[in-house]
């Protein structure tokens, strides 16, 4: 099973229509999307969608699969974010607040101390 199968299935479920999902969300042809969904159903071993004249309806198996497909896609996105953060860590950020007139007494020492700790 490929991630694109899960993405396609979720898009169809969200759109409620194969043609709408194909054209507006996935930028592919409806026959190609139908074939991908059919391949997914064959791999899962259950019918996930019922095709109707005015769109699709999830079967009970499709509703159960949808929850898990969303969770898998969410975990894949979280893994990608974690990898990007490790590869490109953000610079540390520090915010200070103060009352006007008091900053001259402690701010120079605080900034110097932060600069020392940062190096």
C-alpha cells in the first residue's frame, strides 16, 4: 500500500465525489483515480466506497479505514516535520518585557549574559 492511495482515498471521502476529488483536489483524471481506489480496495480486501449517481458513500469498512488513513497521514506529516527540525534547527528566540524607564539598569547586563550563554 502506498501513501498516495491513502491520500487519494481521503480526498475522495472529503469531496464525496470521485470527479470532484480528481479534478479539483488531486489534479488527475477520474478514471485514473477510480483505478487507484479499486486497487486500494483490492489490497485492503473490502469495498470502501459505494458509487452512487450523485457521488460516493463510504461503506462501514470505508468509515473504519478512513479514521486509520487520516491517522497514518498525520503521523507521516509529523515525521517529516520532526526530520526537518533536526536537519534545520530554528534559531533560539528570547523575548523580554520591561517597564519603560527601568530598562537602563538591567537590560545591558541581561543582553551581555544572554550573548555569553548563546556562544
